[in-house]
C-alpha cells in the first residue's frame, strides 16, 4: 500500500513554474509520485462517502489537519490571479491513479482520476479546497456536505466545481479539451497513504 510503483513524468517534477498540471510545490516529497496503482472501478463515485465503520475503515484523522490541508490548497490556488488548476490527464493517470495533493500531520489528501478512459480533467485548487472544507467561510450545512463533515473518519467526494468561475470557460481550457468532472478527493490517514 505504501509503495509508489510508478514514477511520474518529469512534468510533475517541474515545480511551481508550470501553470497547469502542477502539484503544490514545496509540499511533501510524496506529492511528486502517484500512489501505487489502485483498483480502478471499485465502485467509488463522486457522492460523499465517509469512511465510517462498519462498512468502511475510519481513518482516525484530526479535523484541524483536514482544515489545514484545505486552507493550504486554497491559498496555493489563489497565488495566481486566474487561479491555479490541478489537472489529471488520462495519459498520466492509468488505472485511475491516485496522486497525493498534500500531507499535514495525520491527513493526506489524495486526488483520484475516475473519468472514463481518454478524458482529461482539470479543476481549480480552490474548488478542491471547497470540496474538502465546504468553503473558506462555510456554514455548518456546507461543512456537513464536504469532506470535513466526515470528521475524524475521512472519506471521498468528487470535486464540486464552481460552474460560474471563468477559469472553466477560457479558450485555453476548452482548447485543451478539459472537463471539470472526474476528480475524486480522498481524505485518508497519512500513515497509511
Ligand atoms: C464562483 O465563482 C464566481 C466567479 O469567480 C465567484 O464570484 C463566486 O464567489 C464563486 N463561488 C464560490 C462558492 O466559490
Ligand atoms: C488529453 O490530453 C492528451 C495530452 O496529454 C491529448 O493528446 C488528448 O487529445 C486529450 N484528450 C482529450 C479528449 O482532449
């Protein structure tokens, strides 16, 4: 489970200068490699699933760490005016690969590409952050609908993207054939990631 069987492309190692397809730089070294190949169609969907017993394995994460990871990714995403995007190209994500987005103490946030074969998905880091914590100033209801609503159990949820953000309708986004669907965020215990 801990091994990273596939080394990712040089693209990922290029760091902060790369506009698209960038993982937060200066994060953790594990952010530069995908996790071991995962079960591709294991029934994971975009619907919020908390890893709650007895059906799932509670991750024993700390809610403060979940908050921290979301805040970090939001801040990283907002470092450019248009908003940084996280891209999962089909060619780089065989077998529904999972990539580490960021790790903070007990928490690792993963992104899993669950789109149909051949589809390239790209979303704002800000929307990934919102998927995790419900928004920068989320109401209790918004938190409950986000991954942080799973509290210490962790869970998975498809990125809820902001359809009105112009980032999703730029000529460059369309020309690249990106879609905002197909990226699942998972909050797991960093010890097992
Ligand atoms: C969605 O994007 C629009 C345009 O950038 C912005 O005004 C709005 O606040 C965003 N909504 C959320 C929930 O982030
Ligand atoms: C996905 O991206 C690859 C390049 O990484 C490109 O060759 C391919 O045409 C793209 N697919 C779509 C559906 O746009």
